[in-house]
C-alpha cells in the first residue's frame, strides 16, 4: 500500500482543516473554496485525499530567531510535559544524556529540527502519536539510531521531526509514548 492510500485519523483531518482556515484568513482561498475543501477534508479517508486539498498552498516559513540551545557538560538534559518546542533545537552535552519528550508539548511548526552534539551520552526523543522522524543526518561513531515503529516519510498534516548532528560514543532512540495498561 502506498503512503497516499494510507488511512487518515481525525487528528490528521483536524490539522488539515486548520491549515485551510489559515489559508482563508490570509486571503489565499475564497469562502467557496474554503467550504468545498473543508467538506472534503472532513470526509477524507486517505493521505492522498488530504494532500490534494493543500498541495497548492505555501508551506509555513519558520521564523529565523526561533532557535533554542540546550547545553550541559555532564548533567542530564530533559524537557517534558507542557513546553513550547522551538523551530530549531540544538542540544549539546559532553558526558550527559538528553531526553526530549514532545508528546505533550506545544508545537506550532510543521517541521522541527533537532541537532545533537553528544560525546559520551545518548539521546531519547518521544514523539506525539502520528508524528514522523528523519534521522538520516545523525551520525554515531559507536552507537546507533533506533526509530522502532516511527515512520520516516513526511505525511500531510503530521509533525515532521528532522534529527541531525552526531554522538561519538552514544546513540539515539526515537519512539512514541508507551501505552498505559492501567489507569486509575
């Protein structure tokens, strides 16, 4: 089955409708075009259906100043919970590890770039469900890059995380949040 025939979720439809509404407020779509596209988006079954609705709209451009640098010599760098994720994140640590939990974070960009500079530490990234990751630009001399069941090709309306940089003796793990079997 091709990527375009893959079934979409309610969240995918919602992200696409938000992009269409933004395009309307920017004057890129007429009221009639917006209504027609929203009707199709709300009943879309595949990624191909959604992509056809937004492929003539511009991709959001990142703000140049949206870069955050996290540095540590030997401590554990961790971001989790409700935090604002910048467009570009640079993480460097000589002896420590890094954990970035994006599963409950506020992410206003369609693409997030994360650049690692790790010497002896490893990194773990937890993505929100449905997000995709590209680790092709990450190099590890003595570790590996593990993405488990996380897809690597961009999908319409899905968060796209691009990971680059290097680790000398550590690796990187990217995954979705663990399922909780028991809830109280």
